[in-house]
């Protein structure tokens, strides 16, 4: 047996062992299935190498699109996703893969969020300005209430003769 033949047998065992029912070598479903798995490996590698939210702004960096698969295997997107017998199963498989990739990304970003401090530097200017306005308003209210309370305490502590001289009514 030659090395090439052994490689083909190994590849055949690898691909036939995990292939779902809807995948067939007679149509484009097999090529699409392999393409999805190949792109999934690339996306998983991308997710493992990147850890900041700015790296995941574009979904194309960590998700697989039907048009990308169609372009890779040189078939029309509508034929692949809409009009073929295997289309619904392919869409379902693609959705599962994308969901798995989304969860990987979220787990990766959870670690990033935990490492970030909650300080002012991590917040946007608008948020800080809004909080400052609220704090100042609250401080003014507290200051006014405190001034009124202090005046009431002083007036309550005044002796009766001084209250009469000031013309304040005395409650008995």
C-alpha cells in the first residue's frame, strides 16, 4: 500500500464517520459540509487568538455566512440555501455552528470583561458627564435640606425671651 492510498483511506474514514444523513457526495451538500467545517476551524482559531471586543465588531470575523460558503464551493447561494433538497438541514447545521462560534466568542469576551477595571477610564465621556450632572443635582438638594434642618435646630434651641424679642410666635 502506498502512502497516498493510506492518506485517502484515513481521510475517507474521518469524513464518513461523522457525516450527517443529509450530506451526500452526489450533490453539493458534501462540499458545503466540508467547507463549513473548514471555515469553522478558521473561526475557532481567530476567536482563540483575539480577546478584545473591537476584534469582534464585524460578524464575518467569527461567523460563517451562506454566501461565503456558496462562493467557496462555486455554487449559487439560492441553490445552496433555498431550492435544494438538503437546504433546510444545511441551514440548520450552519445555524448550530454559528451559535457554537457565538458562545465561544462570548466566553472569550467574558474573560476580557473580568480583567477590565470598573474605573472612570473604561467609561465613555457621555456617561461620566451624565453621572456628574446627577451627582451635582443631588448635592444641591442635600445641601438645601441640611441648611433648613440646621436653621430648625438653632431656632428650637433659642430661649423664649429671645424668641419674643424676635417676634416669633411661641407655641405652648
